[in-house]
């Protein structure tokens, strides 16, 4: 197993992301003593027979993996469950699910009893290819998305592509959106590589797992150098500021990875009109990005709520300005600030009206 693992360095020491196809059955056969499980309710239903021992463990918290579940007002109930099951600092919380379950578990592990170890079994492509490494967790409070969070890495991550068989195509494309983002950050040649294999991602599991691993390999040096997201790691917000605003403006009708895909496309569109990038670069990425947000190209994104959500992004530091990650003339992305004014609003409006379907 070790030769297939990625080792990630963090402020708490190293942790490993293991690629283990039968990870769930191994866990079911050997449950750590005193483990507390936090499980996506749908995953528990789908894999009930494969995780009988897990679901029969003394402390199991099933949570619906929907955005409201990671709102601050839900956490007293989660804490009550762990306290009623006598959680101790020397015990372990095990998360089985996607990004929402990851965020909930990580936040709880970081704060309950001033810190409890946790492990992660990511069940979505989005969490396997991106969020499972990097230490970050974020939860929502009121209308503010991802406003509270910590940097608390898991003790270990176990990646099994067997979970991907139960995902619908929309969920797979949501994960692919994050993979496209990571490869675009690595540069135009990396993006061309994954774009050339785009269709094979959905039909050839070995191609998919190869790009999952490559996505984590690209991300690893950034999170090791800048674990607390203060410098170089900022470029992983490419597509995210726009994507989060699209999610919020549509009341989360657009899934996260699809929003990021559209957010990258919008970032490329904006960069052209701000004189930073070229139409050729926009066109080179647009066809693949458009294919990945297929079915959402006509989704209404109300402009005022979109701009309002964008202005609340926690990465903004200047009054009246938005902090964005945009491509430059060479196709590589970088951080910049731009006025959130009428001209900027008009650029965004033209994208939603005509740029998505160009």
C-alpha cells in the first residue's frame, strides 16, 4: 500500500493519501476501538451491506450531504451526539462521504475537546481529486458561505474509486471540474493533456484514477509550501470566487464542481476583456469547460445576487474591489484585484447572456 501512497507534509506532521480499492471492506473488517463515524446518509444507504459493522458501531452520525447541513446552527446537534457517546481526546473521528461531510468532520475534529484525530474516506470524485488533501475546512454561517474554518489535516486519507460507480454523471462532472482546474493551474500543456482525454475519464477507470492521482500530485507542493493559504496556494481559487458566487446566486442549483467549471470559463472571459489574456486562450479551454457544465449553460444566474455574493468573498481585501485569479498572456494564472464597478458587472452580464453558449 505504501508504494501507492502520497505523503503530504503539514504543520501537524506528515499524513498519507492511500489508493486502496477495498478500503471500505478493510475498515468494515477492522474498526478502530472507540471510533466515532460521521457518514453521508446516502452512502450509508447505498453501501449498507458493505459496511454492516461500521453502521452497527456504537457511535454513528448519519448526515444528509446537503449545503444546509454544514451551517453553524446545525453543529450543536452534532456536538451533542459526540458528547452523548462519550467522545475523548484519544479517540478518532472517521468521515465517510464527500466534501460536505469532510468539512463537518474536520471542523468538529479541530474544535471539540480542543482537537481530536480524524480520518477521511472520500466517496465523491471532487473530494478524492481535490479537497481530501490540504487541511482546509469551511462551514457556513447565516448567508455567509465558508466563512468559518480551520486548517486541520486528517490523520490518513483512503481513496477508493469503487465509490465512483454509484455517482451520477453530474456528480462525476463536478469532480472533473476540479481536476480541470488543477491541470489548468499547472499550465496550458497540462490542461491540453486532460482535455484530450476528457471522454476517456468517463469510460476508462484507469485513466480516471491516473488523473485523480496527478491532480493531487500537482496540488501537493502548493499546500506544503503554503498550508495556511497566504501566498502561492491562492491560485487554487481559480474559478472558485466566481463559482461560489454562481452557487449562491442560484441557491445552489449549480453543484460546486460545475460552478467552478463555469467560474473558470468566466475568469477566462473576464481576463480577455480586462486585457490580461487572449481570445485564443479563452477558446482553447472553452469547448472542454462548456462540455463539463453541459446542462447548466442556460441556468439563470441573477446578476445582482451574483455580484453581491462575489463582493462578500473572504479573499477580498480592498474596498470596492474583488480579488480574482485570472490567466495572463502566457495562459498561467495569477492573483489580481479589480474594481467591482459597472464595467466589471457588464463583463459578467455579457458572459451569462452570451459567453457561456459561444
